[in-house]
């Protein structure tokens, strides 16, 4: 059995996508997935395709520009599809891909956790801010 050096192990880990390593491309994906708009778009699309305006109404506070950027990024990453139906006016629907559906349970769990534990987070913040 051959032994490997620390440098070889680091190189292998990079090939295995170890997000703890600085150059790992999964860090970019993790950064994207932890964006608040992504965390809301994924669960919003879980029920089926929606148009841009329907998504904007569902996700209060998102600007048209941010929603468009978020959808384009998710489309580029293979999590969302964009379907254009030629009509007057043109209809554009967004839906989760199979990969997006795999991500959905994780995103909705984080969203639900945040909603369930917000009171405890506020309490911890108050205690922290009251410290000398």
C-alpha cells in the first residue's frame, strides 16, 4: 500500500470537491445557495412552474432585477428551467429541474427551521447585545 504525502491528499481532496479547501469550486456554489433570494425561489417553485410576476408576488420584497438575476443564476447552475411560450404577450415560465427538486427539501428545511426558531434567535441576540 503506497503512502501519500499531505500535498497529494490535498490535491485528491480538491478533486473530490472539499469545500473546506480554499480553491474548491463548491464554495462558489455554497455561496450562491445561501443567498436569501435563492432560499426563497427554490421553495416557491416546488409547487410547479410560475411566471416571473407570480414569483415576484410570492416573494415579497424582491426587486425585478434581483429576481431576474437569481433565476438566471439558478438556470445556469441547472436548478431551474426557463420555458418561453410564443403567444401575445410571450409567456415565460420557470420551474425546478430534477436537480432543483433534489435541493428543495434542504432549502425548505432551512426556511422552516428559521421560521420555527426566530424567537429563540431574537432572545439570543438580546442577551448578546446586553452583555458589557
